[in-house]
C-alpha cells in the first residue's frame, strides 16, 4: 500500500476501506494455496464460538447504549468526554481487565450555525452543513455568484479570472457500491475542494454531499486547507439541494448563493483512548489488538460510524473471554479518540506504546458500519497466507470470501501496520453506509441486529484464532508512516488558531 | 360517505384518499356489470391519447419548473404569491384559455424557529418541526417531564393528575401501505393530540411523525385545537428521534424535554384559485373539472404534494386540447389555493361558482403524489357504473383496475361532490408517499417521470372521455357539506388572533 497517492495518505481521515483501493495492485491471495490445517481442538472451539456469536450477542445493546446515553461525540465536545466516561464504565461492566483511559490531545472545532440559501434568481433555502474544519463567515455572511465545476478535475482546469470572487459549486455525485469504492472517487472534492477553489480566488466552496442518500440531509466530513493559500468557508448541500442548484444554473440566469456560518475552532482539548483487555495465559505470547473509534461526527449519534465498530470489537473480545480457559494471548480492545478529525488517538497510541509494538501479534479494526462482512482482506507476510486462507474457509458459512492481501486494515491501526504489525481486515457490506454516515441520520435504526451479530461472529472467530494458535504471524515490512494532513497534524495545529474572517 | 366519523369530516385538511375509507361500506362496482360499449371513434381517439401520453408528456417539466422557480408555498407566504404568478404564466404558456386568478382569503401561519431537545437524563438534540397552526412558546421555552401515551386511545384514558403540567409524547408509528390507509390510523394524534393533551392539562404535545420514512426528518401537517380548551404547542419529531425518546424513557429515568418555538399567526392574507380552460365546442354541454392544489407546506418544495397533481391535471387537459378538434365540453383546470391549511380555495370556489354547479358534469382531482395509478374509484349514480367500468377497461393496459363507487374524489372537489357533481377518482400508489409528504424531502427527485406520465395518461384519457361522450353522468345525491375544522373555518378565524404564550 506504499503508493504515493494522496487519497491513500489521507486514508485515516477518510475511513475508506483500504483493501478496496489495493485490489488491482496486489497478488491474489490464492497464489499461495499451500495447505494449512487448523489444529482440531482450536477449530472446534472456533466453530462453536462463530455459530453462537452469529445467533446471539450483546452488540446491538452496546451500540444503542452508546447512541442513547451519549449521542454524538466529536473530539473536544461534551459528548466526547461523556463517551470516554461511558466506555470506561461499559468495558468494566462487560468484564474487561486493565480498563483505562490514555490521554490524547485533540483539536476542538465547532460547527456553529449555518444558513445557506439560493438568493437569486429563485430564492430557496438550502439544506447544508459545514465541512469539518471549515472556517466560518462574518455575521453578514458571503453572498456571491456561483460558478459550477463538474468535478475536481474540471475545477483544476478553470481560469482564475472566471472563478475569482465567486462561490464555487462542485457537482459530481457519488456512486453506490458494495465495497465503498464510489467514496474514494467522490470525496476528493470534500477534502481538497476548498483548497483548490481558494487557490483560484473563490470566496467559498459548496459541494454536493459525498453520500448516496436521496434524503434532504447534508453529509459532513473533513476538509483540508492548503497552508499556503488563504482559507475559505466550505459547505456541503444535500443531493436534492444540489439538483436544485443545478436546475437553477441550467435556467441560464445568474445564480447567487448566500452563506453565513459561525463554524470556528476553540482551544485544543483533552480526550482519551479507552482500553480494556481480556488477559492471556502466556505473558510472553504477545497480544491481539481489536480497534474501533469512540468519537463521531457531531451531527448524528455515531451509530454506524463508529458505534457499530465499538460494539463489534468489544463484544468479539468479550465472547472470547467468556470461553472456557483464558486465551493464550491477551486481547486488547482500543477505542480510539478522534479518528474523524485527524487520527489523534491512533497517533498517540502508536507513540505511547512504541516500546511494545513488537508485542502486537495482530491487529483488526471495525470502522465501516454494520453491514455483513463479505470478504476477508489482510496484510500479512507471504508465508502466512495459507493460514489466513484457512481462517477464511472457517468463515464461509457466514458468507465471507477470501479477499486480497493488500490492506492496511483501517485508519486507526495504520500506524501499527506501518511499524510491521500484521493485520486482518474483514470487509463489510457498504451498500447503504454512505446513505447515512457523517449525517444526522447516523442512528441505530439503520443497524440490522442480525448483520451486527454476523460481524461479531467474524471478529470473535478471528480474534480467538489469532489469540490461541501457537505460532504468531511474523512481521510485515515496516514503512515510513504517512504524515497525515488532518487538523491533528503539526501544520494544522499551528494554523488552527489563526484569525480568519472567511470573506 | 355520510359517516359521522370526525376523520372523514376532516378529510379536506388531511388529504387522505377517501376512496380507501369507504371500501367496506360501498357496493362493489361489479354489482352493475351490464354492458356499455364506447363509441368506436371516441374509443380510438382515447386509446391514441392514452398511449401517447404514457410515452411522453411535459408533466415532469411542469413540476420541476414549479419546484425550482417557486419552491414551497404555504398559504399567505411569499411563495404562495409567487405560485399564483407562476401558475398564471404557465397556464397561458401551455395554451389555456380564460386564464385567471380568483381571489381567496387565507389564514397566514408561520412556522418560525423551533429548538427541541431532550434535556435529561441524556441530553440530545431532537429533529422536530411544529405542527401546522401550533402556537409558539415564550422565549425561554417550555421544559417539563415527559409522559408517554402509546396512542390516542391510551391518551384519552389517562388521568389528568398524571398528565398535568407535563409534556405528552404520543408514540404510535404509521404503517406503510399502498393505499395510504396507514395514514388515517396514525394521523389522529397529529390532528387531535394537542387538543386532547391540553384537556388533560399538558403543557405541550410531542408526536412521533406521521410518516413512514426512517430518515431523521420530521413531518408537519395541520393540528386542530379545541376552541373550549387552551392551546398548547404541538410538535412532531422524526421516527429515529421518537425511537430515541422511547429508549430514554425505557431506562426508567425521568425524561425532560425542552421546546422553544416562535410559531405564530400573522394577519390573514390574500391568495387565489388559478383557473384555465380548454374551451369546448358546445356551450350547453357543461364542463369537466380537473383539480389539484397550488399551495404546499412550507418545508419542502411541494413536489409530490401537490406539484405532481398540478402537473398531471394541467398536462392532461393540455393534451386533450392538442387533439384534432375541440372537445365537446370545456375542460376547466382549477389549481386551488390553501388546501393544506383549511381548504380555503375549495370553499371559495364552491361559493363563487354556486350558480354554475349544475354545469359541472364531472370532477377529478390529483392530490396523492406521483405513484402509478392502480385503481379507478368513483362516485357516480348507479346507472353510470357500466360506463365507468368501460373506462376502467380502457385503462387496464396502464395497470389500472376498477375500484369502488364510494369516493368523494378528493379534498378540493369534496364541496362539489356534496352538491351533486359526480366524480372519478384515480387512486395512486402511495407506498412511498408518506416517506416524503409534508417534509423537507418533498422534492422532485422523488418523482419517477415515467410514473408521472402514466398518471397523465389516466387523467387525460378520462378527461377526454368525459368531455366528449354525448350523455352526461347525471347527479349524485346532494348532501350537507361537512363544516370543516381547519383554520379556514369561522371558529378558527376568530380564535387565531388570540394571544397565547404556550406556557
């Protein structure tokens, strides 16, 4: 996955299932089909665990508890603090050991209020939301003519004389796919649209929501400014509102949009990675890490992103802990702080645990909703492929096929993978994920409890196997950690206090 | 339909397809199966019209024009005035004759701003909207404990000692059905919930949205106070928010909700019924009336409710006018003012045209979205049933079956039907209608242009037949007009200026 592609470098902040991007570049897993047979007793236990978890787990109870008692929990917010408190209590209640919060410094951006409307030729209110990290406007707002770019490529080709002092509207819609690949294509306008439009002299950028829903609900998510170009406000409008704006532009009249926003940064805040363990019987055998992120965007209740992940990994570990006898290796659950707004928790964990990276035998993350797992990706050494193939065969009754060996496994465990930790990457069905994620619609009614249990069964089975097989998984080649471009990065930390008026 | 059921009396304000409620009470249409054969030339023309309209019409263009250039248009609003201007221009542009606006006095309620949240035990923002006609609150709002009623029946049985000074939450969800029958069951809490809760001493009422969508979008619609009980604020919360509130209540903690609203009445305003005609060749043959309503709720763009109806009846009449030779009878299109908030336009039309009611040979209305027509209801004299059966057979290739003879045809033509005018009632597929109607999501992307054309084909075929057959349709028995309980009624006109603080 060491490509120079900026999207991949940003993957942490984007939560794209990375296995997808790698499909075309990686050797198929079945090139290494030499036989591996699971030890009979372990196989038997794993099958029993798999089948009972798929039938019944507490995962849905956990995600409804988090969304009901905490709700949304953007880094630095009151909800973020409440989530840390919730997680400490919940992990203890579920029987985890060594439950603790490890401090993480996080940026603290607030959305404030946003009013957006088409002012002319036909006045209409716009359902809109600020992009994460966007600056606001002055009180009177920005009112300017709109110029449309079909997509980012078209924007890059535009003449600054045409764009200057206008509001740029980037119009391309996202395609619905099972593997989420439509997201990678559509999201660049959210990440880089403001920077690019600002370079051309625009006063603000309006993007069509990077989402597949046809509800009049706008999708947020991080936007990343270019430190060398002044910042401009960046907002997303819902798909039906984007259609409306395009129809008004198609009338041939000049179209004017007005935006007034109080989005802004507050001083950085403290959050925490919350950790709990199912202790292993062999202190020298290392540990298996299961990851999800505890934070969410500030607009929904963080049910599919990533309350579901929190529930899946927590429940998977708990179920292994419920089995007869301790696992050989410790299973460590880490609920990471601030994935959405700069991967602060992932970076802090990798730093704080630098001395014990070698003890991480394997890592897995759940951060793509609650759709059924349909593929098992990985990033393990070549000689481990027969073992992963055997794992995948064990998951076949759950509808899981073997995928590629080209995954980084997820945003929060990326830094561990970069330091050589092998990863397994169950890939969830993302057909409907982008209808809801990063919106007010991220609520637990969007989760099918049976599909959630299937996820638990997959993660529990893999965690059990990884924790109990005698041999570990070796190491993957280390590689330089991607620098990250989110607000958690150094450049952004310096920038975020700068005054800006958005005009 | 002369039942004493309050729901039916209110039907105008509710836009329930009335044929549905009447199903069980009316004789089946096939009890009168004596043969009727359409004259060959008329049948031939009708088939040609049917098939060409189904293939191609301007209806989708019309509804996107209305939603794009006007948007929402609640009675009395600036959008309402813009809609009247739009309709006059559009009918002239489409070639109608005698295009005119007939003045209608309308109430003018404004939604203002609404903030609603669960304040305790677990603070969460609520996606909510005021019900139409609701009073607002004082600036500081209302904060009170919540008591839940499973439904209206449960509320009626409650003890005032339990309800007093609380906020009542009415929780029952609406069932999805093709014929819209779930609406009639669920909507009574919206119409009467505030009056009933106020009678028991509540400070405000919160209802689960009367809609089938799982988006975090709240449904509005009229609420009707009891003139003998003080008014209390009435709001709806989205289905996922209602789930959330129920989950918090289920924790056993006391739940407190806060509501602050600036909803209020402004002085009554002027609007208009907009009328256009396709003149007939025989001045003495009477006319066929096609109806839709021009107003909409103030939250979406009024695409399915009732921009689609405007487009369907306008296009149906235009296509008849495009045929070789004038129709025998005049086809009059009436785009009614203020259906949603008290049927002002329907009442004004019936009054202003009292002298020519006898000239209305037949009336049809389109006000149930843009789903395919699947049934042809009617309210015609018994001896006309063979003719309607012949019409229905002609529509079979469009997927239309013959329905019952128990319809009033729709809210806006109800007063005409009450005075003896026969009606035909094409029934549209309402499976998804209640996902979107009365919400911000009522936008033209929810309309399938092919289904809209099928509607046009049905209405055009029926209008052509009704306008060209030699014999008229007789008269149905006159009946007393239902008094109406909306803000357009006299009692409400007197009440609406009263000061009220909502506390």
